[in-house]
């Protein structure tokens, strides 16, 4: 199993670079960041520094979207980084929840994501792409260029499109039941589209918090540090409930039930441990969606995820134990899971 580190690009950028270097030293192979131009610093600038200060780490956004940058600019940025550092990027893409809403726009449609994925992948891999009637190709790109595009998804139509079109699936929660349900949906869609389902990489991303023991006090603190994640996922779930209803065969109740007490969301606290808009998230959801507890609990859950077909676990590391979590994974979790 691969391991990734996910960070917000809060200033100073040097701290982001330092944590990514620490992650690589500890056996992580992917470095991801949020991508919301208003809330945080520009990630692609920081990727250049991460790549320059590491040797093997693959970097990319979790996730970018097709609305805040034109597609040829996105592709050119990835291709330039790959030309400089050797095919060490991945394009994670989604609807643009925070990036679009904070800028007063509506998240992108699946149709737009589909079009963008095709254009960005083609251009980033040295092929031609049609930009609405104008066919272009980067004249400077190398023959061995490649750019995998991984899609974030929850709903049935998005899962189907991921299996049909994407190189990878990003699932932002670590619940075992929902992971099995959604991975199956993606793989089934790949098969139906005539693809080899093993070609679609599966990445589960969630907060991880390693405690010294499983005392009530230790677990309570870990939950408070990770409760923000249920609120972040809740934004996407609220969109699904709005589209499909509270109880629908298209979306499992195990995903939607917990947002009934959700009242609102302020993106200025997005992805932060002190988010006041996530009090509605119950402990059960934190335990299901995240990976918390002593080292052995992390190993147990990650082994279970791997059995479900997960190729990568990406650690959301926005809490008060960033360095210790990276080090604990490097010293104990990653060696045990990949023994």
C-alpha cells in the first residue's frame, strides 16, 4: 500500500515543504494538498519546492477543479513540473466545493469534469486536445510525458464516471462499509466500460491521529482534532441529499444520516481542527470516517482497507500532532502494513 500526506497550503510555505520532506523520509510516496486559491496559498508554486527538495515523492492536488483555471493552463503547469522533475505529479480533480463556493460560484457539473479530465490528461501526456473547436498540443513536451488523472467522488453518477474515465478514485473517508460499497461501484463501472478494473487506482484519504493508548481521554482528544473532517464530508453529502433525497436507493443511509443536525458551514474554518460548524458530527462518524487510536488500531484498519482493494491511504494531517503522526506512521504503521 502506498501512503500519502495531505496538507493545506497555509503560510509559511516552508512548513509545508518541511512536512513533505519529513513524510518522504518516513516512507510516504505521495504528497497532496488542498487547492482553493482564496483560502490558501497557490499549491502549484509550492509543488515546485516540494519536488526540488524530495527525490521520489509524487505530488498533486486533492483536489483541483475545472473551474478556477483554464484547462490548458492546468495541463501546462503539470507538464512543466513533470518536465523539470520527471513525471512526479498526479492530477486529483473534483467539483470544487470550497474553491468555487468561496469565490461565489457553483461547483462544477460532472459533464464539465469529464471534458476537463480528457483535455488535461491528453495535453499533459503530450497528445492533442480539442478546446471547443481549436485543437492544440504542447510543442515542447517530451515523448515520455504522462499525467494520471484521479477523480474524487461520492454519489452514484460520479462513482460511475470515475470507473469509466479516471485513472484513480479518491474517496475522502475511511469507513469500511462505505469504502467497500463505493470501490465496488467504481470497479463495476470500469468493467462495464470495457476497462481493466485494476487500472483504476483506489486512494482512501482521511485524518489519522495516533494516540499513546486507548484511554477515554486520549480518544476524546483525537476525536476533537479530527471532527472537522465529518463537517467537510458533510458539504458533499448535503449536495447528495439535496439531489437524491434523505433516503434514496442511490445513496446509502450510512453516508447521509449523520448530517440531519447540520445547520450551516463557514469555509473560513474549512479543514481546521477548531471548526465551530462541525459540532453536529457525532463521535461514531469520527471513528468510522477517520483512523484514530493506538498504532495497532491504525494497522488493523489499514489492513482491512487494503483487503477492500485500496492502493493508497492518504493521511489528512491537519491537527495538533502533525510531526508525531508522520513519524509514528514511518516508524511503526507503514512497516507493519507493508511487511
